[in-house]
């Protein structure tokens, strides 16, 4: 069944896609640093590290973190909206001789992308905070439908104060409201010059 979207919503989605494509065409986007963030490293290698399982990265960019996760024993699938980023991510995984599945598609339309799950971990480095508000419930539902019992979501996001557009960014209250069946267990401020946060959510609903 096709979904009905207003002209304003279509324009908003197109504007997001163009902005992302422009970043990758003009050079490396600011969020694609080429360095795996210490927050993810701590989750994978630190005290109480997660047991490697299946992971889905949302907005994987050029594949730095997907490759990192695969090197540490995770079975990795990754999604990005921008063709150029997906090609670079595939090349990076191939050069590292790692089995990483990188798919081009919309993180709010995972049925169309073809990822099935279930996943033990979801990783999002500033993908959600750039999604138009009318697509955010679909993002949350897509992850919930693919979450293994006890799954974890580690999300980095910019606060609304970081943007001129007041509908951009993400807050803890919004995540609590949108992610039914999840518990927000940690919010840690980032170290960026503008407001940023690391959010950790646990999937608490039992499997259907």
C-alpha cells in the first residue's frame, strides 16, 4: 500500500536528501570524521562490553563504524540514503576484507530497504536528528519491529538549539514519547561546541 504524503512533506524530504547529497559531493560531512566515537568503542570493547551479534547502522556514511563493528565480530548491516556514501562504505569494507552489507535507502522505510533483523544493536550517528518530524514515528517503528529482546540503541544527536530550523534536532523527551517498548537508560552530553547528546535505549518489550 502506498503512503499518502502532502506536498510540504515531500518538499521537506527532498530538501533533506539534497542537503546530504551536497555534503558528500562537496567533501566529507562534519559527522563523517573517519574516527569511531569512543562511546561506541566503550560499548564494544569496554567493561561490560556487549556480546557481538547482529547490528544495524542507520545513516552509515562512508562505513567507518560499520567496518569497526565487523572487525570486532559483529554481523553488520548498514543503511544510508546517499549513493555516494554507500559506494564508499562498500569499498571500505571490501578493502578491509570484511563481510558488511551496505544498502542504499531510507532509514524510515526499512521494509523497502530490505533489512529484516532481528538486531541486537542499532547504531545511529546523527541520522535520526536530521529526519523530518513526520517520518520519525516510522523510524522508531522500523527499529522496534526489528529489535531482538533486550536490543540496544546507541544514538548520537544534535539538540534543537544547534539548528536554525526548530524542528530539527532531538531531545530525550521526544525519544521517550516515540519509542514505545523502549526505555531511555542514559543521556550523556557530547563534547561538541553546540548542544549534542548520546542516548542509550533498551528494548524492553518481549518478542511477539
